[in-house]
């Protein structure tokens, strides 16, 4: 497989990804408002799926339709040129994907950095939660409770908040954070 053939395929794949993403996002935008009126479609899981649908549909289209047809039907001997529209679509898709990856990496790095700072000053909280370690931190400037981490989530609670809550209130708020950990909300946000 020649380098030109590969570059041409990647360029076309990016362009098709961008076009499919715009079309899928437009379809979601047009259908979201009527769906919002339906009471049975208000679950967070449904809206997460709807939010991820354009990207998932675009990847599926490129993987299931474009790549096999390109490999089967595109001649390897003669490579078509790059026109302005194709190149701009591919560049826009590449820029969008790069921006998404950079935003995700920055968010991950900021959250991991903050969790590291909290972990240094943390003491285990007793009683702890089921399956999710909880720690108190005294350095928070305001009352704070935060779930940090994706693979090994932890809850950090400021001592100011622990002191302000009754044991029953603390148990309820810890159970709330445990439910966020179980449903992998940090991963969904990322």
C-alpha cells in the first residue's frame, strides 16, 4: 500500500467523518426538542446516548461503509488529486477531533492534578462508603464534596462540610456520590 494511497484514504475518511457528523448532529438537533416533550425519554442515559450519537454514527459510517468500499473499489495505481472542498472538510474534521482530544486531555490533567493535591492532605473518612474510598481534606477554602477519578474513583470531603452536616446528612451525601461513581458519571462527562 503506497503512502499516497493511504494519505488519500485518510483524507477521504476524515471528510466523510465530518460530513456524517454534521448530518447526524443536525438530525439530533431537529429531533431533540420534540423528544424533550416525551416524559419517558427524560432519563440521563437517553440524553447521553443522544449526545454521543453523532460521533458514534460518524465512526460507524466510516468504519462500516467508507473503509471497506475504499479498500475494495479505489484503484491503487492512480490516486485522485485533492480538491479544495475535500481538503477543507478533512482539515475541519481533523481540527474538531484534535480540539476534542486536547479538551479531554486538559480536563483529565486538571482533575488529576487537583485530586493529587487533595490526596496529599487527605485522611480516611469513617464511616466510608461501599466500594468507593472517602477522604477528608482540611485545605479546602469552602465546604466541598467531590468525586475524583474514573478508574479508581474517590470522594473528597472538606472537614468544614463534615462538621456542618449531621451524620445522617453525611451518609446521604456520600451515598449520592457513590451513585455517581457506580454510574461512571466522571467518564461520561469526560
